[in-house]
C-alpha cells in the first residue's frame, strides 16, 4: 500500500520533494518526452512508496 504525504514526517517530506526536484532538474524535465517522465515517476513511486498523484500534486 502506498503512503500519502500526511503519513510522512516533515523531514521525510522535505527530503522527497528535494530529491524529486533535483532529479527532475538534472534530467532536463521540460525537454523530456511523456514516456521518459512516466519512467521517472515510476522510479520515484517505487523508491519512496508514494503514488503518482501524491508525487505530482505534493
């Protein structure tokens, strides 16, 4: 079962947000195809045990 942001401590939430933003920026997010963005979301979902919606809207 995936977690939601309310289940994360503030420190963990900040760490997730920071990591995702850094990795997205490093990958050239605005230039990526939708399939590559989807692959990154899938990797983050697995790594952080969070849903796509939580990552996208969080």
